[in-house]
């Protein structure tokens, strides 16, 4: 079974940066696509970014492309989300997720989820 734990959230002013981490445990981590999702109050959970097993292929939502970078270190079983040029619209609970699929964009395509970490961007 895969367990995921996010960390690195917090309060930051617009234009600032944060780096989220997702520590994973489990026997199938190296074979999985990893993704980040976020959910703001009153909104549905939305796709943010995903990274392939090798780390060589990454995918981003249009709203974050050019500002966020997803990466992974399989030796450390950790996935990262570097967030730069943060905007108030980025405020949400951010979730790390894992899927055994080649790639997934929808929350229903992911099998395992972390508990979430709050990111708040002030104007």
C-alpha cells in the first residue's frame, strides 16, 4: 500500500515562492505517475501537475504553467512542487496523489492521496 504525506505549505505574499514536498512509502512507488491537485473552498478539486516515473515528462494545468515545476526523486521517494510567482488565486489545499496509470488528469484516476497541505497567498 502507498502512503503519501505532504509538507511545505504556509502563508506567503503574492509574488513569493513555496516548495511543497510529498514523501511516499510503498512497494510500487517507482512504477507510478505522481500528481498534485488543489482544492479551494467552494470549488472542485482540480489538476495542477503530474510527473512520469522517470521525471522526464511533466504536465501542467494552464493556470500554473511557467510558474510551477514538478519533479521527483525516486531514490528518496519524494515528489516536489516548486511554486513561484504565487497569486492569491493559488490559495487552496494542495494534495499529492499517486496512480498506477501512465498518466492521469482527473482525481478519480488516482489511487492514493495525502492528507493535504494549506497554501495561502495574500494580496
